[in-house]
């Protein structure tokens, strides 16, 4: 039943479309037909190209229109030269206490110097620093190459 109703509606729609396409509405004109634009390409041949009888063209094919205008030069004023001075950076301690190491020989200090970790014991000189004392609570006491005493806390 539904199929028959659907077929009937489709048939009516087809007939309406067919009628409207064959019978345009009255009082309405169809739009004017477009005409082809004329070709802008010039005819080929020596007479059409404007060449002389010698076959050489009248103009230089590699030269465009008019010559380019000379470039405009801007006046540049000299700038003052700024002297760059780096900001004062906090001086890092050249040596740091990394930790304390318990070994069979006794207590040793793990010291970081110039990116390397070095183990040292009391009385030993490491990179110019002499280890004066090592204690778990108070840390490490060093004598620097300049004679100053340096205390490193754990």
C-alpha cells in the first residue's frame, strides 16, 4: 500500500517537472544569450607581426617597456655605538661538597670541582685545595690556593 502511494507521488512530481520545463511561465523572458568574446590573439605571419621585409623585428624582444627608474637612496644617519658590558654575575664557589663517603680507610669527602667529582681525605690536596678536616656534622674545611679557609657544609 505504501509503495503504491509513494509511486503515485513520484509520478505526479515527474509530470509537474515535465510540464514546467516545456511550458515557461508567461510574461518572463529567457535571459539573453551570451556572445563569444572576440579573440585577442593577433594573427600570425610576417605581415601581421609588423616585421620588415628583412625579417628582423622592429623592437628588442628582450627589453621591456620603459627603462627602470634609478633607485631612491635613503639617507642613513650613523648611530652611536653602544658598548656592551656584561652584567655582574654572582661568582660561584669553584668547589662544592657533594657528600661524605665512608670507606674502609676512613671518612672521605666527595668534592665537585670544574664539573668533576673527586674523592679526598684529610691532609690530601685536590686541585690546589688542601683538606684540613672532615666531619659529618660540621662538614669539610679546606685551605684554598690563595690561603683562605673555606668551609663546606653538608
